[in-house]
């Protein structure tokens, strides 16, 4: 009982923290104390204080304002990449399990090739070839991120397709699309949700890493990864420039993972209850 209560408390705390971060980032243009790009060289590398709650960077820009503004790009990119990779990977996995034959072999081998390659190296190559910005970065993360979803969806779809209710639906003449959307995809929802929450944290870190290397947003725009890169040379004098964006990435990834695990467990429990009803 104590463990259950602790878990519920942790989930609620994670939800509260995530809600505060999302609302603050969404309302950044209205609640940021300064314009994100407003420079004040006389106040460069200022420590946290009443005027600048998190201090300023090497150009005298308010770190809190830049943290809120940069969070919009980082979180939007991670959410968009998670949704696209989940949809693409699930579609590929289900198609591979349902069609089998040469299509299954081709998709499986393609999946294996991409899994064997380092994701960050492939993403770096794609972004370097296509250029920087939201579009190329999203394409790079989608190309490198769909493989875990496809492998999981294929395994689960094989298992569900062999069950009696799917065979019964096939015997009575239900079209393949009905079987997929009515019988297969609902059984994939809980594990795919869990996979998506885990991948969100990894994708958020990947966005930060690529931006840190200069392949994300370009100045004067910012995100959490570019803030880390800009603050690194001044880490000893103004450590908040690294602590703030790094902590933001960590907290968002952790909170989404905790909430996703709780939602996945609840969905799985509901599925089992329906199956045994």
C-alpha cells in the first residue's frame, strides 16, 4: 500500500511539474520578464537576482526569458518527432506483420540496417545534407527514430493476429482494414504508449544534442541545446547558464516518462479486464 501511495504521489508531482513547464513555455511571450534577444552588455554574466531571476548570459540577455522562449522549440520538436516516429513505426510494423512475404522481409531488413547504425551519426548526416532548421531536424529524427516502434509493433501484431477473435473476424468476412483498426491497433495502444514516452525523453535529448552542435535553431533564436553550447565557455563564472537548460531537459524527460509509465499500466490493466470480462 505504501508503494502504491508513493507511486501515485510521484505521478501527481510529475504531472504538476510538467503542467507548469508546458504552461510557462506556451505563455512565454506574455510572462517572460524581458525580450529573449534583448541585450544589456553592462549586465553580462550577471548572477541570479531580483532583476534577473536566473541571471544573464554572455551578451546580457535574461536567462529566464530565453529558457521559456527556447523551450517552445525544444518541446515542440520532441513532441512532433515522437508522434511521427510512433505513427510511422506502428504502420510499418503492422503492415509487416499483416502482409508478410517479401514485404515483411524487406521492412524487417531495413529496420535491422537502421538499428545497426548510430542514430546520432545518421541524424548528423541528414541535417548536414539538408540544412538546419525545424524541417530538416524533424526529418532526421523521424528517419532515425521509427525503428523501435516498428519492431515492437511487428512483434505485437504477429501475436494478436494469431488470436481466435482475429481469426473469427477473418472467417466471417471482415475487411483487413476493419481487423487492423478494430482488433489489432487497440491491443497495441498500451505498449506503444509506453514506448512513445520513453522515446520522447531520448528525442528531447537528441534535439538538445543537435542544437548544441549548431544543427538546430540558428541565432538569434534559441533552444535549450543552443543555450548549453553558448554557456559552456562561461560555466565557471555563470554556471546557471548550463544548469537551467540542462535541468529543464532532465525534468521534462523524467516527468513524461513517469506519466507515460502510469498511463501504460492503467491502459494495460483496462485491456486485461476487458479481455477477461
